[in-house]
């Protein structure tokens, strides 16, 4: 189960040095006052008490970069199959929604049926396509939201929209907000870790703190450039974890650095970058004790490795990410993201490439859900599966689909989510969300609620007003909560 | 769509309505307009007007319905619209389903804020007969550059430059005042990093502090601008824009062996203060300019600019491949020079900017008429041999050439299989005029395009560049989105200043150095960066936390290259040599890159390479796509797949781990410590002082001197407490001697395959690396922490010296008689060696499997270590029970782990061939505390921030 944060005594023992460092230890572990005013505590990452009793303690965000097609995965559309090849009726296009020029101007594009068939699964009978057979097996733990929408039509702003709630402005990432709201349960690991984040499409902004104090920055573990390499996750490790000399000597050295940095901070004036850098050295020092083990997959049983699909193609890369996510979750990391690289953008080659992509992630994701469940972690871990937008039910070329932010699917599981359910709906062909439309603000309002935070009171003052993760929007979707 | 086409495209368009700020417009476009559209327009829109009411334009809302206005701007409670949506009166709208609370709140906020209604630009020109709407035509960035008069500044401010007048005027509006001037040491450190990417030297500090005469700072700026290091720093900025890289990509690692010539060109152009308009023209069409014999090479190489995009090698459709390359060329041309995301218009009219698809294909025609690819062979993709007058040999260059002039048709939805209207080669219509005359050239039209971009009349070119220069000096551009000045970008914080600078830039012959002088000799650049509350006036960090108005100088963290260079400069190890490439010229394909995370060797097709062996400036390190050295990735160097002139600045624990534990930092601390200890006739205080001056550009305070003295003493005591007295044991700094003894029967008596290998004149290399990682960790830790050791000496048993390769390895020549014994000497600063790794690598491309098999057949290797604390004694074989041998990639790696308590031999292959390791203590025992002290200074915020 969860590793408890170190007590001061344990920390002193572990670091092998005396009380000369208590000034620094003051930065640790003081529960901050809760509620609307989250004044920066001495340690910005200290574990904080939520506003009310939480259902979940942490979030794992599985992000599929490129745009997963909803009508081929979790949003069955029998009418689309019937109308295959026929033009999208103009009357279905909601003229009020600004969307791609091409739909209106060019000759009407033909609808394209899904190459995959849908079948009911589990006791709930929720339909999932044959693209995701393993995830389908866990459908009774999953709530499929079929009515997501926003209006950022290209990757970079859509990525920002999903990660931060704003496609236009540089806003803090959801992980940063949650870390700001709740702190971290484990002071020996970063509270917000993003595994193999993409370097493109808004890059570090997707896990950046924007105007929040820099300590709430997501910490990348590895990276993915473009469509990635199949060894990205294998190569993702925290490095430089081993001091070249005795820990006591290192502590002595670090104390000297920090004393100098604090003197410097006093003369520099208010500066959250400098403060964050001071805190980052403390975290780095503590990570040396716990991080090597946390990322060491060789400590897993062969049964577990096989469950996720580690050391096997094509699953190895994402299996490692999912397994790392579970290892971080059980160690109390607050927000963990695993990104499947920019592969899902099937303007063409839908049949082959969506299938390939699904092969890479399907088993690892199902394994993660099963593994969390058998360890009792699924109860207080929200697993959020998402993508920056869906794809059009009309064809692009013979075998492709264009971007579609107006109606797409995400799903949630665990942490108080009502499994085996669906929420919302798109129109008959799966183009526009029409019933119980949700924005990412609603999703985050709900996630914060499950974490015991009121999304309207999680605020940070900046530039003359109080900002929120959900801006001035977002409603808690109570129907998806168990 | 290829990734990276639209790095930053917002969804909303900004109004021509100057009264609405950007936040409000965004709020309207994101929330209010869609809400009205989805929930109201069905009955109150273009088709139906229930109760005579329309809610789909500003005019209609103002007019109201049959019973008059429904919105009272500023008074939500008194507006009938709000009463209706609240369902708290008789009128309940929408009648079927009440809006959500959050939606109602949105409408209330909108009305309370004045019910503003921005005009939205319609890229297709919805509001008139012409191609573009009025709001598009009147967009600020497309207006001619004005040359406004600098405002008259209020008295009481330090005005050094007209720039200050503009800034102070806007500060005044917010009742803010600028910070006082920075002190001289801070200013010198700031300007030196700014222009050179290096810290000032002690001599430079001394002379600036001593110079109290007027113009002292101007003279510093002049000195820095004439340094060759200036181009290395500012050239690197441009290389970010040009997405410079030395491999083909996106995932393959074919090397472009002459890419470095472009880097040298850029650095040279900045050093020579090449006028920016010329710089632009050369990069797009240098090959088409008439050139004197000595200009031919330079102008051809400049067009390498068009070649660095990721290449979709795997694309089978040849035509699509060509069009994808062109797409990338349009993208980089648009962003780099015009600040526009033109490539967004490939499949449809640009969603935000007035760039019709036809304009895209007009430009595409220009690049279609240009030859980029030479061959389908990825190792010979784009490079060709140029005849250079006066040179006997041809020069391999990475450059475009003109092809047959061709006009394209619009590709409907970006598909070359579906062609639309013809789009003759020409420029962007929003700037050059609707339906302006096509390019009437027998050439590709690149030269015409380049000249059109570099024309002083072009409203974007000068603005984009002065804005970037501003950003690189002050941290944020006057337009914060410096690669996008289009509708989705941000608006300038100081539009008048931007125009004034742009027109001055043009008037002064597009001189970048002149622009530096103007900006640096301002009081804005010379302000203090401290963020302190004011006794009088308002606090900047409350009113303007982002410091867009520049009420103080914005401190910044050193960029990755600066950090590495500053540590090398601090330790005295920086190699100042300039130019050329550190990628082997003959390397063509980079196949297996071992997982050593950038610190160890990259294997370039049989050659090996280690980025940190060379202590050259960072700008000269090879740029290998997806394999940037670790320090660059840790410290936000960005991704060369993307045009990006603004680096991000993250602060995360892995950076701290790098500083605390990475071998590079430790090595520089070691060298600095040794240098300090080598100061003659110096007291400890003198040494502390020297360290501060070298790293921070200032002497230590009394408190710091005392803290330093205390620290050195405490550290020494701690060493003693640990049983590591200063005279016995492994001290920091060890010499490592490895001896390799030949098998009794000799190399030659091997199998025919080995004999064949050994017939090759350059057979294999031997390389050493060490790690401090302990045995049990090394067992399952990936080899990320291995650090290579450069050999300092290699000799035979008869003391015959053998030449060391430039990368620190020993090359064994199979053809010459093999000595019975090699002795290899290396130095390490590691205090504790956890393991030693010996690698034997093929020197040429060979089959990895064959090489490994043959090598195992010939080698038996044993290692031995000394017991702790003994030096210069005969070693006994020891501690190899955890050793592992791996044949991976194309090398044999032997990783024994030292453990002096064990006495285990570890033979590989036939008997008789030995390697033994002897560890000698050679260094000054005082080093350990000093090394730690120096590293602490490198780790400090003062070192890594420029204030």
C-alpha cells in the first residue's frame, strides 16, 4: 500500500545527520490550513487536508496524443454504418458551431462507417468496439463520457485545452492545480510526474505551473519527441540519483548551498522561481533514497510484468509507463500522467494505424486497472483516459478522419466514479455532442470534487483576479459519481 | 497534418473593438457567443426572430425586440435577458430547459461588464466583396510600420535612451515606477551573459569596476560585440529559430555531415553584423544572388536554412513526400521571418489569419520549383558537391538548388490527388495586395520571395526581428508570442515602441548590433532585478506580476548552453576554439545509440563520440534529433523539430539531481578546486575570493568568507569522522592504471575470422569508464551514470608511448606487432569507485555479432584492485564476482565491480590475457573539501540566475 511520508525522525535517521538541518526540515510536512485560502505553506508540497471528505486521493491521466476516434472505440453509431458512403446531410451541421471551413464549402464529405464492430461487455453491457478488447473486459469499472466537446481544432491548442482548460492562454496544468490544492503524500518523490511527455504541441506548457508557484511544475520522466521511439519508456528514468560520496557529506554540502540560497533570496525579494529551486534541491536529496526503487521495474514479479505486457512488443513501451504509474500511485504521488506518443492522428491509414495504436495500449491499460484493483488502490485512484479531440464521422480520403473537437469520448474509472455506465451522447453519426454536453471544465470540476476540493474555491490570485482551474465554468457531474 | 504545423493557434480572434481587452474577447468567444448560439439563436437568430428579437449581433442586441432593449450594459439585474434566463419572473427563457447555473453566471458577468461584442474576423471575407474583411485588413501587424515620436518623459527618471521614454510612459499610466539601477558587478555579469553567453573574466570585472568615467558601460558593450563569442551566443538564438539539426529525422538518424557549415555561417553573420535583410535573402535564395567568387560558398550554404525540417523518410508516396517537405519549408519561412503560421492554410483557408489556401499554394509553387532532395538514399538525401572558385576540391554542402519553375493548383484538403484552382507563384495577398501580379521569373521565385520579405515596406519582417531581439534581451517580447504575430498571437504590450524600433532598425541598415547598443544602453536594461515592495507608489508584483511593463529587470535562469559553458569557464576548462563540426565527417548513419543518456558515448555508425570529451562551447556540440545531451534536455533546450525562438524555463528536481550528482558538474568542481589550490602564495581567503569573482563576478562578503572557512573546516572534520583522514585512503582525485596483458598464445594464433579482423589496419579501440554507483545498485541500474575516462597516457610494457585518440581512447592497430602488455593511465576525480568498465569496440563498421564472438575468443580479462589506502603497491586480483560481460550493439562491455573484500577471478575466453587495475592516490588531500565547496557554488541560485 501507500508509502507513508517520512516522519521528521525517520528523515533525520535516513539522512544521517543531526539537528543542524532543522531549519530545512521546517519545509517539510506541515499540514497547511485548508479551505479557500491556500496560503503558501513553508513547504508548498506539504500534504494538505481537502475541503471535505475525499473519495479519491490521486489521479492517473492516460493521455492518447493525436486524437482517438470516438466512433471507432467507445461511441457506437449504427446509423453511421447504415449511411456509409453517403454525404453528411447539411441539415445535421449545427451552423452555430464554428468548425472547419471544408464541411461547408466543399462538396459534402461522405460518412465513413467504423471498420470495427461494437459489442456489449460486462454486466453493464456497455458497448465497446473490437479495437479495445482488454479495456472492454474492465468496462464495469469504467464510466464512458461520450459528450465531450471544445472548439480548438488543431493539436497544440487542443492539447493545452485538455491539460490546462485553456487553449489560448498559458494556464496552469490540471496536475499543478491539484498539487497546489492537496500537496503531496510523499515528500520523497515529485507530487506531479508526467511519464514521457511530448515535446511538441505546447510541450512543457502541458505540465507547467504557469502563474502558480514554480514548485507545482510537473516533473517529466523521460520524454517523447514526435511519434516517439519504442524505447522511450525503457529509457525514462530519473538519473543522477547516486551521490558520488557519502550522504553525510552531501547533506553538509547541500546545507551550505541552501543557506547561501536563502541569503540570496532575502536580497532578491519575492521570487517563486528561486523558492522553487530551493525546494527542488530538498526534494532531489530525498529522491535519492526512494526514486531508484520507485522506477525499478525489475522488482515486479514476472506475473505482473506479463500482465502489463512488459518486454513484449508492441506493448512494452506503454506497459512500462502504466506500470510506473501504478508504482508512483502506490507511493502517494498525487498526479501521474502517462502519454501515448503522437500516433493517433489518422488523417489516413485509420484501419491499420488505429489498430496498431490500440494494440500498444489496450492490454497495458486494462492491466493497470486490474492491478490497481487487486491492490485496493482503484478505490482511491481516479484513472482518466483521454485525448485532445475525437475524429470526424466523415471520411478524409478513403481511410482517414479529420480532427473533431465537437463531440468526442473520454472515460474515467476508480476513485468514486460509477463504473459500467455511460454519460452523454453525440448525434446519430457521432459528430456533435448533443446530450449532456461536457467540457473539460466539467470533468475537472468533478475530479476535484472527488479529491475533496470545491473547484470554485480552489483559487490563486494573479494579475488582479482569482483564477481557477475551471475558470468561471464547470459543474460537478454528479451522475457519474457512485 | 504533420505535427508542429500549428504550435500556437488560439481559437478566438481579437476584435477590432479596441475597448475590449483580450481577456474579455476570449471570454466572449469561448463562452458567451457559443452559449447564445446554442441556446438562443434557434429562435432569436437569422432564421427566426421570436418577439422580434435577434441575439446574433451587437446591433441586434442593442436594438432589442418588440418591447425594446433586453440588455442594459453594466446592469445585469436590470436586464430582461438575465431575468428571463434566471426563470425568476414570468418570462422563462429558454422555455424548455433552464440554462445551467454556470451559463447564467456567464451571461450575468458579460452584461455586468458592459455586454461588449467583438467583431470577429472572417477569413473568407464574409463581410464584403473583397477577399478580406475590413477587420483583417486593419489588423495591427499588417499596417505599415510607423515611426512615432518617443513620448516626452516625466522628470525625475533616468532616461538613457529613447526606449526609456516609451517604457516610462506606460509605467506612469499604471502608477508604477522603474527599479533603481543595478550595481556594477551585476550589470557586467548580466550584459556579458546576454551578449556572449559567458561570465565576465576577473580582468574584465576589475577593469569595469575601476572605470568610473562616463561611457564605461558603452565601452563594455562595444568590447563584447566585437568578441567572436558574441556570434556563438546570438547565432544560437537564430539556430533555435532555424530548428538547426545535424541528422535527418524524424526518427532515423542519418547524419547530414555538412550541416555544420550553416551553423558557422550563422555565427559568422552575427559576428560580422550582416544586415538582417541580407541575412534573410541569403537564407532563402543565396544561391540565386550574383556573387563574387569568395561569396559563392557562403551564399549557397546559407540556404541550408530550408533543409533542417524533419524528413518523412518512410513516406512511400513520392509526391506527398515532396509536398510534406515543402510544407515544412513554408512553415519555417512563415514563422521565422514573418511571424505567421502560413502552413495552417494547407488544407483549408487559415482558421484565424487572412491566408487563403491559394496563397499557400502560391508559395508552395515557389518551393516546388526548388530542388531539395537529391536522392532517395537517406544518407545522400540533400547534400551535394559545390565547385568553389579557388579550391581544388569540391565542397560538400547542404543547400537547395533551383529546379524547373512550376505553378501549382490548390490541393483540395491538402491532397495532391484532388486539384482545384490554379495558384500562380506569388506572395501573401493580405500584404502584397489582392490578386497582385504573379512572379514573372524564369527561376523558382525564391529570390523574389526573399526580396519581398526583406523589403522595408513589408510590415512584418522588421517587427518580427526587433521583437525577437527585444525578447532575447528582456526575456519576453513586446509581442509575447514572438513566433506568431497573427490573430491568434498576443497583442504588443508597447505597440508604439515596437514600431519605433522596427523603423529605426530599417533606417540603420538592419544592423542587429546597432539594435543591441540601443537596447543595452537604456536604463531599462540597466535596472535592478530585485523584487522589493516600494515605500511609495504601487507594487509592481501586484499590479503587473508578469513584468510586461518592465518595472524591473527580469531575472532569468541560464539557458542550457550557457550553464554548461559557464561551468567550463568557471573551472578554466573551456575550449575556446570555434567553428567546424564534432561529428565525424565520414559518418553517414547513426544506427545504434546506446542508452547512456547523453553523457556517455554516442555510437555513430562504428565511430564513437562523446559529447563531453570536448570542452568546446555548447553551440558546437552535435545536434542529434531526439538525442540531445542530457544537460540540454534537463535545462529546457527545446526540441530541434520545431521553430521556437522562446525557451521555456522549468524548475524541477531532476535538474537539482543533475547539479548534485552528475559527473560533469563534479568534474568542473574538481578542476576549479585544483586551480584554486594551485594559486601561489594565496591564503584560504584569497582562494574564496577568487572563486566568487570567477563564478559570481563579485568578491565575497565578510559573512560569505566566514561561511566558506567554516565549511572547509567542517567538511574536513566530517571526513575524519568518517574515517577518511586526509592522508590515508582514497582521496578525491585518483589515478587509474589499467594493464592489459596479452594472451600467452598471442592475438595472432586465433581463428581465421579473428585474423581477418586483425588484418584490418584500424582494428579496435579500448575505452575506460567508471561509476561511483555501488555494486548492488550497479547490478540493476541502467548504465546511465557511467562516465567515460579520457586516457592521459598509454604505453607498452617497454614504456613505448602510444598515441591517444582525440576522444580519449586507445586505438589498437591490428597490423602492427602487438605488445605483450598495455598500460593505460586515466585520471578520475571520483572519491569512491563503484565499478570500472572496459569497452573494446570495433573501429570500423562490423557485424556486432561477429565482432563480439571474435573478441570473446581472444580475450581473457581479469581485473584487480588495491585494498583501500594503499598506493603504488602491487595489486592482487580482487572483487569481481558481480562482473558482467555484455555483447550489445557492437561492442564487448565488461563491467566488473570493485569490492576489495572479495577475491574472485573472472575469466573470459581462453586463458592468458589479463587486464589489471591499479588505483593510485595522487592528488592533494585538501581537494575534497574544496571540490565540494566549488560544487556548492555551482549549485547556488546566484550562479544559475542572471539578475
